[in-house]
């Protein structure tokens, strides 16, 4: 792990280097994905079947078979261990309960002249959730994407998941059933995103696509954006842990591991005001790492992207946090509450020594889909608000229109938009001129 | 204007054709913009000065001169007619008052075991507002972009506006002052977007860029997305008017004109259950069009993209509205309130005969930056929420961590993420095992 010291003259440059993710050249992927999307738009189910055969070695002649039947769903759900099902249900209940507090209500207010203004909030009609196949197929992500949509009131939640060689992940299916997903298709990659965005005979189109995926899926989501909504394009996952000298170093080592085990690009950063604590955590890492199941990935991740930052005090540590704008922030300190208002940028804030990120990944309640790579400076966790949209409501009384029509007329004429001005002026003259909105 | 009838067998296809905006090939623009952004990242101010000289014929040797000084601002503001300044202030007050109702508060709640969950809502640190130069330089757009940012609590609001040949729009400057913009630079195009996203010695970077612009600006915004946040990429503006037989056809014609006068790609659609009303509006259009200042643009826009749709009743008209998901929706009918809950998709809903879109464009209060091209199916008007972001708050008590750590452990092991599991298990064992979060 790289060691940085806040008081070093070139700290800012070193931090930039630590945080920097080298951008790959994605132009080849972009062309491949554009071709797949164009093909699915043109040939629909036939193209989807062909790509599914090519990439997932899954040969169906009839596109209807891409949809998992209720009988299949029941079969796979029954294969899930009762303890796992119970844990999914417990997690789902907490996620639901937290997200219900995010549902925003419509509102209106009246002005003295009778004019009404407001905002009507409605759910999206339909949402597509992409779930990766293979090793990165996480049941917890199914809950985190589907439950906010369900709470928002989305009527139709569609899930696509690639099933290479026809192997279906029982726990993913169980999570989908627990979360209330309405339709599940065994399609993946750019062809799944294209089908969700543009629709085929078998898969009706949706209004927004969320969920993680590989570079082909991420690129496809970018390309269909505008036709449908999408969630953020996630970078590598990262954690930033602020810890004081009193924290158990084994716990901290394991929290850093829990991020690093995701993949070699994942980033784990520990910030402290105690060199002794940083040394102790280094020792814990050395002692605990060999016994970890995913030791290889953790070792590579920590070597390539891990970092420890020494600060003079915890307030300085929080300044560094705001420079990083981390996806996950742990505050392993006494009285973490007193730091809260100083934190300007973070996806999720895990407060105190009993709140490891792992709890937030599964069952704390808040979403685990969070802004990565410093985008917490301007974006938010996935939430109910991502599955609702707003419509402005404007209802002028004749009196209000007469008053505001004058204002609009002045500004429209200043902008040279005279039809705008006259449209407003008709309403100003409405009563006085003897003419009204009613047809004569 | 094209005439469609809802009951026609091929109505859906005809509507698609009416709504369809042919996508241009933008690959040449994309390359040009990518080069400009790379150049500004590499050479900073020198590149910005060079492009400003080339595109706007504005030659400064010193980049500091790109920033409009307080003296210049005062000078330009003084050139604005008092009536226009008063109208800007009146509009700003209404916009501010409406948007203050959108500001979301942070929230927290406690669970019986002492665990605290919540969401902390904070403003973005800094925002860049792009304002187009020349004819499309609208003071009203300055208000609509800057005021929500100000209400959100954004500390630094930066505006860039190209000033070809050094000509500065007095009213735009006045609007910026009224709205509370903090810094104004006379830079436009992709170079302005690049400077806002990556920063130069003169222009410090911002966290999000909003505001309309031409194809170069829109493409640049897409390309810097991820480094900074952006607002929607707007398509041509459009209006959909639902009117019953009792509405004054002259008013309707002028409302359609007010959209069509924006540009030739703008779209005006009138939906009614009365053929007589449609005929009367056609007659009004013919009579009123010759006297309009922007008659040429209006004529071309109505011919290319205008449409009238005949329905059997108003409920059917609302179904068509939901198929269109219009940016602006006027409900020129009696008791528009009774239709409100049936409208699933619209950027802004203008209710009743005294609420023309023009009022919403300037001074009704709600934002005039709205989702276009059917994107109201999944997106919302620009608002205070676009300038705030959320951080999840999670603070487990030891008791809560012990309970939920068990759930997390089961799910983490089901996903094969054992460092996650052990990180959670440390907190389960915390008390029972005699080990605590405190360093031994």
C-alpha cells in the first residue's frame, strides 16, 4: 500500500496519482456495441437469440423461452437454502423500510389571486434491471435495484441476467422474487440492454435501465441513454476509512479487505492521525491476508491501488475525505456524529466502529449502489427518486395571468420572441378587452 | 400541419413519424470536440484564448481579461431598460419562491436498538452555467439555471457566455446579477465546457455544468460527463396543446406559434375532440401568421413538424398525451384539475385557458428547463434537486451490528465474499467474544 502524508509538499499530486484510474481506449468496444444495438433494433428477437447463442452458448429456437417461467422460478427458489432465503427477506424488509422514507409526495400551493403552482410526482411506467452473470452475479444487487423501483410504484420491473451454458443462479432468482420483479429473461450483454431499450416481440421496452455490468453493458447503457434513462456508470468500487488510534486494527484490516476482494481495480484507503495505528493495521494485514479465500485478488488490489494517509488530526482527515469524495466512508472514531456536518462529499457514511461497509452492502437499509470515482461531488446513491419523475403544475387564475402576462410580455419582447409576448398578452387583455378564453 | 385521427388504424405509426427527429451523424463534431477538450486540458488558458480568438474573433493576450470585471458588469447592467430589469426581478422572485419548496431536508431516524439511519443532503460546491451567445442568448435561461443552484446553497456559480466580436448582451448580464451568479467569463463552445470541467489557471473547475448550447456544447457536455455532472441534453423544444371546442382559436394559434418561433425543428401539436375547433385554429393560423415577426420560422416549423390530432373525447386525448410524453402540455379545457391524475408523462402541465406556456417560460415560477423528445417518461424539470446530492447515513449500535452482522454474513458467504462476511462477523463477536472495536 502506498503511504502518503498530508503535510508533504506534494501531497495533492500524490493523492491525484493514487486516485487516478487510467482510462482505457474503448473505441473498439463502442463499435461492437453499436453494431449489436443496431442489429437488435433491426431484427429483434432473432438477433437476441443469435447473440445469446454466441456469447452464452444457450440455444433457443423460440424467443419465448428466454423468459423464465413461473414453474422454473419456483424450482430455482426451492433450491435456495432456508437460511439464505430468510437473510434475503430480512435484508429486503430493511431496504424497503429505509427507501419508503425517500418517496417524495406531490405538492401544490395557491397564491392569493387563485393561481395554483406545484409539482406532480409519478413513478416510471417500467424499469429494466440488468444483473450480471457468473461470479459477479450478486443477489444483493437485485434487492438494491428492484426494491427502490417497487417502492416508487413502478408497475413493471423487468430483469435480464445472462445464464452462460444455461446455468441459473438460484439465489439471484430468489432475490428477484423477494424484491417483486415481474419478468425475468435469460439475456445478457449489449443485446439485453438493446432489447430493454428498444423492445422486441418478446421483451417489451422499458423506460429506464439500471444495474451493474461489464464494459459491454456499460457502453450499451451509455449508447441507449436518451431513448431510455440509465443510472450512473460505475467505476471501480472504493472505500475510505478514517480511524483514530483507538480502533481495533484487525477490524480495519478486514474492512479494507472487504473492498479489495471485489476485484483488482478496487481501492482501499485508510486515513489516520496515528502512525502507530497505521503500523498496527499493516501488521494485521500481513497476518490476516494469507488466510483469506480471495487473498490473491486482495493482495493485487492493495498493491496496485491501496493507500494509507497520515494526517495531523481527524479534522485534517476530513479535509482529505472531501478531496477524495469517496463512495464508501467509514468513520471509526469516537463520536462520529460531530464530524457529519463537515463531510461535504461521500456516497455513504458508515459511522462508528460497529458500522462496517459490509453491513451497508447487504442489510443496513440504504442502497449499496453509490457514486464512485469522486462523483459523490455531484451525484447520489440510487434511490426511490431515480424511479420517480416530476411534472411542474401551473394553473393561472385570470387575475394572475393578467399580472404575470405583463411581466412575460416585457421579457419575451426583450428576447425578440413576439409570439411568446402575444400569447401572454391575449391573457392580459382577456377580461379587459371583452375577449375571453371562451370561443366567441 | 399534419392531420392525424386517433381512430385511424395506423395512428401509432403516424404519431411515431410525427414525433421522430432524424438523428444526425455527429461523429465529425465528436472528434472536433474531443480535440478541443484535450487541448484545453493540456494547454489551459492558452488554448482557451486561441479558440476564443478563432471562433469569437475576440483577442485577449491576458486570460484574466476573459473574466468580466465588476465595473463592466455594472456598466452593462446600467444599459438595461428599467422595465426589463423590473420584469427580471419580478420573475426571479417568483422562480425563487417556487424553487424554495423543492429544497429537500436531511433526515434521520433511530431504531429501537439505537441504530441510526438517514440521508444527509448537501449542495454541490460549484456549478457552471453555459449561456449561448448571439440570438439564442436568453436572459430567462440564466434565471432558470442559476436560481435553483442558489436556492440549493451552491457557494460558487460560474457563468460562461461567448461574446462574438466582444458584444456583450446587457440583459443577460443583468439577469446574471439578479440571479446571484458569482463569476462570468466571455468564453463559449466546447472550450468553455472543457475549462469548466477541467479548470485552467483563470477558470477554476466546477462540479456540474448546466445550460443549453449548440451541438458543440452539447457534445462537449456529454464528453466531460463523469468528470463533472451535467443536466439533460435537450432536443428541439415542443408543445402539446389539448383543447376543447370552447377555447378561443386565436389564443391556441398564438400558443402554437410561441413554440414554433423558437426554431424550425420546434414542434407544435394540437389535440382536440372537436374537428370544428381544429378547423377554426387552422383559420386563425392562416389569418395571424402573416403579421408575426418570425413568420418564416413559424411557417417552416409548423409545416415540417406541426400536427393536429382529432380524438373522440378528452380522455382519449390524454391517452395520446401519455404516448407523446410532451415537454410542455397545455390543458385548455374546463376543469383541467380532473385530468391531472391521468397524466403520467409531461415536463410541465399548463392548466386552463389562462395558462399559456409563455408564462411558464418566464415568470410562473417553475423551471423552463424541461425534458424533451419524450424523455418526460423518465426525467424531470431542472430543479433544486439537481444541485443537491445525498449521502446515506448509517450508524449501528453494537446491538444492531450483532443482529444485522449475522444477516450480512449469510448473504456475503452466499456471494462468496468472505472478507465481507468476516468484517461483519467481527462486529457480531464484538461483545460476546470479549473483543471490541477498541484497540486491545
